[in-house]
């Protein structure tokens, strides 16, 4: 059986800090995990950018992870806890977009 690494899709706020969403993980091989982190580093998506909202940072990391998976022909599987954590994030994204839409209409 191949060893698995748990990749926290939303990452951390900074080196050594707690995970943003500890339940939102995907399982990868250790080599895949290293490659995905190299890509996150290359795209400056490992940590929130200066002035970037946490919500935007989290959405950016999701886009990077999903694109990486597609580029490598890799499907991603989310367990029940991970799926629920993802649902919470995307409901927050929807709420933020709704607020921005209402503000723009005013």
C-alpha cells in the first residue's frame, strides 16, 4: 500500500500556525503533496498575501489544488468531514458575493 499524505486544502495562516480548516483535507502520495506545495509556493498561494482576505486566500488555494489535480489527471475525493468543511467555505463565499452585489447595486 502506498503511503498517503493529508493535504490541508486551505493551508495555514503562516508557517507553524494552526490549519485554517483542519477537516478539509485530500489524501495524496508524499510526492504529489510535495509537488502541490511547490506549485502553491510558485504561485505565492502558500500564505495569505498582504491585505488579502482569508476568504479570498482560501478560494485561491482551492483553485490551485483543483487545477493541479486536473493537470495531472488526478481525481480528488472528499470524505464527509471534508465535504462539510468545503460547504461551509463556499457558503461564506456566496454570502460575501451577495453582500458585494448588494453594495454595488446601492
